[in-house]
C-alpha cells in the first residue's frame, strides 16, 4: 500500500481516494495535510478505528492532537516535516476523549509538491498499534522486572559468596577461600610459591583477660598489619581463631618469603591501642616453599605446620622455614607420639629419683620423682623428648597420676628398708592441676604421712594465665588442707612470673639451673639470684637451687644464702635400686661421721 501511495501524484486525488475501498478491509487509513501540516483529509476508516471525530481533527496539527509531543523522537519528526522529507514508522500516542484511554498510532508520509515544485503538504497512512505497543510495554516491564530480579540474585549470590569465602570480623578471605586458592595455584602452571602459617602469641591472654571485644580488636589490627606487609606479593587469609595463612606467589626468590615473615613479626610487635590501654602481642610463623604444578597442597600445609611448631618450640615470636633437619626431627616426634599410649599400657614409664640436700649440713631433705621412659629400641628417654607430646595428646595427666603412685610406692619401699625420706616431690602439669579428681587421688595414694608430699607446678607460663581458675584454686586449697606442700619449678627460666609467685605463695621455690650456672660465672647474675632469695625469705618461702653440678657450685649456692640444692654434684636422677643404695650409703656415712664427732670408736 505504501508503494502505491508513494507513486501517486498530487494530480490524481481520485485515484488516492479510490484506495479507500482497499483500506476498508485493512486496519490502515489515509490522511492528508496542507503546507502548514494541518490535517485536511481522513479516510472513513480512521473514525472506526480511533473513535475520533474527523471534524474534531481537521485543521489541527499532529503535534497538537498528540499527547505529550516531546522528546528526541518528536523533535526528529518535526525536523523531517520542516525539511519536507518523507518519514516512516513514526509512533505517537493520543488520548481518546470518549473514555480517556491511550491509543498508539504509527504513521508514514510523503511530501507533496505542485507542478511548480512548491510544497503543498503531506499524504500518508495511519495504523493502530495499541495492542502491539501495550504488549511491547508489558514485555519491557517484564524484562525490567526480570533484570531487577537478576540483579537481586547476583547480589544475593555475591553476599553468599562473601559469607562463604570471607571472614566477617577481619574482612580477610577465610579457610575455604584459602583452600580454593591454594588448590588453584598448586594445580596451575609451574612457578615458585611460599606458604606462611601464622599463629598469634599471647592472644589467648588478651581474649581471656581483657574480654572478647579486645580480642576482636587485636584480630582486626593483626589482619590489617599482615595484609600491609604482604602487599602485592600474595594474599593473607584468616583460617580460624588466631591463625592466619599467607600465600605468596611473587618475589619469592632468595629469602623473599623469610623477609616477608620477618616484616610481619616486626609489625606485630608494635603496641596495639585498646580502650585507653596498650597491649603487645607477637606472632610465630612457619614457612614452607614449593613449586606450583609439582608440590601437593596438603604437603605444603603440613610442612608449614611443622615449621610453625618449631618456631613456637624455639621461643615464639619468630620465623622458622622448613628444612630437612626439622622434617627429620618431626618424623621422630611423630613416631614417639604414636608409641606413647602403648608404652603406658606396657609399663615402660618409670620414676627416677634425684635427692635434695641441705646446703650447710649435707643432710638429705627429700627427693624429686622424675619420669623416664624405658623405650625398647631407643633405651632411656628423658622427659624433654615426650612430655610436650603427651600434653598435646591429652595423656600427660595419666603420666602425672602414674608418677604419683610410683613416688609414694618408693616411699613405702624405703620405709620397709628402714630408710626415712623426709620429703618426696612430684611434678604436676596444668591439665592435671585442673582435674577435680586430683585431691582424692592424692589422698588415696598418700597413706604413710611420715614422708611429706610436695607437688611441683609445671608449665607456669600457662599457670600464670590459669591461676584464677576456680578448680585450680579449690584443688590447691584441698591439697594444702591435707598437708601437701606446693612448690614452683624452674623459677627464673623465663616462664614463671613474680605476679604468679605472689598469687600462689608456694612453700618452696626452685631456682632454675640456668640461673644458678650464670650466678657461678657472673657476679652480676649472682647478685640477681641473691636478690631473688632475699625476696623469697621476706615472703617466708624456702628455696632450692637446681642444676648444681660441682663443689664450686655448692659453695656459690651456700654463699648467696640458698638453703637447699639439687643436682649432679649430689647425685644424678637414680632408678629405684640405685636410689635405695644411695640413701643407704648416705645414712652409713652420716652415722660414721656422727660416731667420729661424738668421740666414739669408729670400728669395734
């Protein structure tokens, strides 16, 4: 129809009007305008379709009839009209005056010129596209709603991923994100990588003493400092509690990983401001190096764990990189750990006894029961090689319980031999000290009260943190009520504190062997030990010097005013038979000395 319309000339109005017969069977209608774009003609079909009266529209412009004739489309249409250009598919809407409904129209037009070439108006067609437009608008609204829903779903998925792969407290990626990242790197192209396993030192003290809000503030600060030190060389992850992982993928050549670790240690030793007070913590770091595409993720994690353990064992707040020597030691430790439970069942753990003497008279005043392991393959193993492992495995309490029974059984044996031991002491670990069954166990084993029983508190670095524990307080009270003496072990080793000493108020304090050795060779250190002894005397606490190796050591201990001593200068730790023999010889020597001093004949 449009092609036929375009071919008609202004001189053939009758032909144009005759097309109304054809338009009658279609939804289109015809229209004409004058040179001022005012409507001059509509075909009859227009009224039937639009419900508009031809008389109401003739003489009016399209932009007058239309609703809201504005915007870029309308401007382009007016530009076409003013330039006398043909136009196609121009869409606009009108408001029916009969019912106020909206109707959408699509029109096309050709400019008309007289024989002289003067513009005289437009001729064109109109079409009702209301259904099409409404359907399109509904589709667009539906698409817009779908777009909103898609955005909401994307945001929800992002929030879920954020929750699933990020730590809400610090904002760092979490353990799941770390595992995914490590698997991705180790499964990727070959390149050098480094894994750093970090554990905050003294965080438990902050959390337990200052409260969880302070602990959270420390974690947030730690995360910020660790991330700053890592920078663009890798990424930090919080994998749980006070543990962090750092995956380095750049600048690892040489000792790059160690430099990063040392930078983190330095950053973490800076004070942290917490509500008008400052705290200082530290961090222990284990480093494992690997090659992406070659090393397994699980092996890297295991090696970093081993290195971290070594860093803690060596004093904490330091960096340790995995090495063959460390791996070998750890393999040996694992082998020992695997055999401890069976060794307990087979009775391979036994007690050795190291005597203690009065530094002035030389009289035996007691002995300390020390655990030893008679290993079927490795021979006699000292406690340093297995006690920490037993604590980690949760069976150190069983060893403590065994040592108590063996020590008191030894006292019974001595009495049966006519030998009197004034005092026997056993070491008690922190887990055992928190066991509510401890006082009853002691009462059940300590039958012969002629020998005083003392317990020595181990792991005082933890005891300082736990001394306010109600169960510990109750156990110490009950033990003291039944006559058990409380002693602290290794004072001056860097583990026990003056504060803990004042809180516990032990009956006797044992000065660490390393401090005694320093006092023997250094006059300044000797003054330090003398000051400690002066403090203990002021508190009414007796002192025993440990690690006394020579007669010169005994003289120094005597000069600085320590009352008792223990060490190889007197006797090394002895098994049961050797200890009985030692006490027998010592009694005979004492009796012989006494007989000589009394003027009696030494031999009959």
